[in-house]
C-alpha cells in the first residue's frame, strides 16, 4: 500500500549567479516537498536554510575535465536522492540533472533563463528532447524553439 503522506522529492539544480537567484524564487512552489538543492557555490547553503544541499564544480563545454567531474557528481547526487522531480534553471548542471533524473524515472523540468531573450540557451536546446517539459520565459523564443511559455515568472 502506498503512503499518501510521503512528500514529493525534488532535486532543484542551478548553476551560480542568475540561475541560482531564479531557482530561489521558485522556493514557494516547493513548500510541501522534500527538496535537495544543488549549485556551484558552497556558501549558497545559507540561502536554503535546513534543506539538503550539495555543491558541485562549475563546468562548461570549455572546461571538459571539470564538466565530466561535475556530471559524475550530479549522477551520484541523483542516484542517492532518488528524486520524483528534477527542476533546473540552467545551465550545464541542469542539463545533466534532467538527463540523469529521466534515467531513474523522475519527471523533469528545465526553465531557461530569463536572460535568454533572443534564443534558447545551449543547455535548453540540448535538453529539449530529453526533459518532460522545457519552458522559456519569452513567448517569441518559446514559439521559435517549440517549448512552453508560462510567463516571465522568474
């Protein structure tokens, strides 16, 4: 018999800077969830109080070794947290988190940064065929990319 009191496990992943700020703006949506946050700055733990928290290296396509190390740590975090939902505001961290989450059966959502007003980010483009949902915060960009638009909410 399934326990109906069990909280939804959310893995909330964002790189630093504006991506992290946008993730923090989503906190009210996670009010009744068991959330694990992942970002690049260890000091960001103070932003999420008593929630579970991991920091990972900040890798990108120009730093291949660091990108691989970051991806491996995200795989480890995904496997040990076993989220029901993975949500990301970008960038490469979110791509890998969505891919790994999907592999274990989690629902995945990638919200492209509000800063991408002309076209989708590389991470959003890459994850589009793998994530359950991809949102753009710009209607023109969403139409062009074939993703969803629900307002510039972040």
